[in-house]
């Protein structure tokens, strides 16, 4: 099955599960769940449709680039079961690198931040996808065709990862016990969407959470997260959601007086400023040691 066929089959499931979740959360509204809000959900759906349209040219170019890299591959891994198992694991590692970089480098964060802009956490939030990561993202998967994985395999693995991550955008599922040690789960991803100091830039995994545990970016869920971003948007306009951080970034770069500061705004973490500022690392450290 191709990646396009996987997405076509998934769309009716997305719509059905969102309706079921909205009904369930409405019944439990007194239990503290935020549920769905029409304007917020409409904005997320608009972002999802925009992402599908914006992705077409970049994905075609990326696929062509990957085919060229595949022609210069270092190994012949084939398309057997072991090759498929390897590509799923390595694709997930590439996704981790992509996702973490898009939180820790500001011009990449400008592309990704819209996914975190909802102050609600439900299945519709999963569809609040970027219109610009199709441009900033493909380079993170470039090692795979060089290692000998056919671009068609990579695209299928990427699609499966994207579809997997849909169901973890929910408050209706609690801990999954032993699976929490290996898989990215709703609990882990709720932390990722939290704007609380301790939760910032944690749990970047796609399907697996093992990369976060290995590379020091894991945080278990404790207190219920406060969803959204540090400075929440008041607009549900999809163009504002898609481009607000790009505009803020360009303003900061234009106002900077030195080239090193301009590069700092582009390449340093969000929150960095010349001679000061607070990044997520600073905020997490203060939250972890409040008495110091």
C-alpha cells in the first residue's frame, strides 16, 4: 500500500474518531477536560488542509532528491522484511532529529510552532500541521537513501509515523503501563504539548520514546499540562497561525544591529536574545530547582 492510499483510508477514521472523542468529552465536561471548541477545531482542520496542499511541490522535489541520493547509495539493503524493520527504526530516529531541531533552532521553530498553538488537546490538534515544515524538514531524512533505503520505503515509513501520531493527541487515554517505556503515548505527548516550564521541549519521539530516554529529552507526565505556547495566540485565522512566528523572527532579525545577533536570532533556541533572554533550558532548570 502506498503512502497516498494510507492517508485516503485514514481520513474517514480521523473524522469518525474526532466525533466520538467530542461526544465523550462532552459527557465528561465536568471532569475538567476542555473538549472541543468550534473555532479552534476549524482552525486545526484548516491548517491540516493547508499542509496537504503546501506539501505537494516540496514532497515531489524531496522525493526526486532522495532518488538521486539512492542512485549514489553506500549499501544495497533491498526491500525484504529486515530492510523494512530497519527503515522503520531509522526513520523514527530521523524524525526525532527533525522534531528536536525544530524546537531548538528558532527559524525551524517558526515553521513548527503552529502545531503547538492550540490551547486545547484533542484529536483535531493532531491535524494542526505546518505549512512550512515541508520545506525545512526533508533534509533530516536524507541519510536514509544514502544508506540504501528506497525513497518509496522511506515515504511509507514517514506516513505510518504521521498516522501513528494522530491517536496520541488525546486526554481520554491514561497510562499504557509497560508500553510507556518504549512507545510514544498520549501521556508522553501531552507533556510535549505542555507550555509549563518543566515540560518545554521534551518528548520529541514519533513512534518510539526510546530516543528521548537515550538523548536526555524525556520527561514523565506529572501535573496536568497547560497546553499552548508561551505567548498564546488570540486569533483563529490559519494564516496568522501559520506565519506569526516567522513575522516575529524577521522583526527581530531586522532590528538587530550586528550580524552575529542576526544569526543568533535565526540559529539559537527560541527565547534567546543578545546579552540575555530565557530559553527553554533556562526555564526547565529553574522549574527543576526552584529554591536555587
